[in-house]
C-alpha cells in the first residue's frame, strides 16, 4: 500500500477492464498524471464471466495505445442462436474472441502499468469526500476517484446509490463439444424468462460454458443445482466435464443513465452497465473506463477536478443513452416468447437483421428499421419446421 502522504491525481478502485481502461484513458491524455490502480487481488486472477470480447472493445483500446492484445488467441467467426429447435447461425460481420478474464485482465493491467499507472494491492472499504480531494481508507488521497469495483461496488454504495435489476449466472470451462466448435453458441431458455445457456469456444479445446437468468422479486433465485440443471437442459453435455465453476451477479443497465457529479465517477459493472439483453459488460466497461480517465485528465488540466463528473456525464450520455434505451426496450420485448422466436426467424432469413441484433447485443447498436421490418415479416410468416440456414462459407 502507498504511504498515507501520497497524493494522486487519479485513483481507480478496481483493476478489471473498466479500471484498467480508466487508467489508460487518463494516461494516454496526459502521461504525467499520477495514477493509482487499486485492487484487492494479485494478477492474474480469475473472474466469472462469459469471456467474450467483441471487436469493438479492441477498437476502443487501440484509441489509447493498446494493440495486439489478442494476437495469440483464436478468433471466433460464427454465432449460433437457438431456442426450442429454432436456429439462426451465421458468420459475424467481424470476428469476436473468447479470452479468459485471468488472461485479459492481467494484460490490461500490464498495459496500464506500462503506461505509467501504479498498481496497489489493497481492498478499499471506505471513501470520504473532502472539499479538495477524495480519501480512500484514510490512506490514499486523490483529486479524482473512479469506482470500477464491480457489481458489489464499495464506491457506488459510498455515493448512496443502489443497483437496479440483476441477473444470476454460473460459468465453467469444459471440453468443447464437437457440434459447438468454432462458434459462440447461445440457446435461449423456454421456461425461465429471460434466460439462456452458452458455449463459447476458447480455441484451445475448451469452451466457456454457462447459464444465466434475470432475477425476479416474486420468485426465489435459482440454486446452484438448478443452474446446473437448466444449463444441461438447454445444452446437453455442456456441464458434464466442466470445472472452475463460479457464480456471479450481473447488474443490468436500464433506460436511464445518471452518472454522479463531482470528483467520484462510476464505470462498468459498478455503474450497472451490463447489457440486459445479452449480459455483455466488457464493451461498456472499457468504453466508460476510457471516458472516465479522459474526463479526469481534462478536468485536472483545467485545474477543476470537481468538474470531472460533469464532463463524464456529457460524454457518456452521448455515447450510451440511445443504446441503453434500445437495449432496455429489447430486453422487455424478449420476455415474450413470440418476440424471441420472431427474432430468430428474422435473423435466419436476413443477414442484415442478424448483424443489427449482434450490434445491439455486443456494443452500441440500436433497434434499427431493418430489425423492426424483419420482426414484422417473421410475425406474419407462417412458422415452418426449423433447420439451420445454409449460407456461403
């Protein structure tokens, strides 16, 4: 831990993708900043996640000087979506990657440290705001603090904020099934809505497999045994040889995004920015982390760190609000079986619908007119026996 007398320009609580991105965003804007990256864990460390990394994440990281992050990983070009016998499978417009978080997060931390951040191993338990600074546990004093400490964020609680809707997921690693090689496979639930099981090929003979569902206040959360049972029902054989199982909560985004003002910001899961349609959170973590770091650097350059929150709010509302509104609407629609099935039929029939829905689920996409027309046609078209669509390789 740093000595109590250390004064930082920026202290980032949590060194996952959002936290590392915040450090990178600040230091790319001003390499002279004193940036502390504070985390309770040593790296590398495991983190329960689906491990999917969209190409949009790499685009964002390239903007702050991080390239080659997945050069040694195998790209995944195909996405298969299914529900109860309906299947839509296509090559994605751009490949994605499946990178275990113990690898991804360690690489991002290394990049942040190489850029000039200092990694401090410490579990933050308390945050106090003064008129001229923010103090963590009476030891770390910083002009600006970014809370990137995940779904159980201490920083978020210190600001008096709570999370919104939650999902619960279980993740493990298992030998990839022959029929699921080279693809990201998602099988939507037929009983517990919204829910899905997944198998994401890591490219090394194993797949990240798991199951998740949105929690509802009027029914108890599923037990670990029930999560396994539902995974196996949707993707037979997925759990049989699995290991390293871990459960985690996902704080889902809503149509409203109200970042706090002042010297303390929230990014990623700490800001409840997990896509409610797909559970994807890495893109928003990196996007908001970089925005937080850049906002801090700009406010510090002007000598007005207390205005950091205002800057961050302007930037994030511009890049996030339209998307958050569309994903919130899509998530509500997806609670209806007919809409999910219409989306699958439309995706199987029209590549443009498929591509637009992928964008909506992975990055900053919206419910486009193409998607609306595709859904309308699917509702009006009689249902035929489903089969996997054939398309050129």
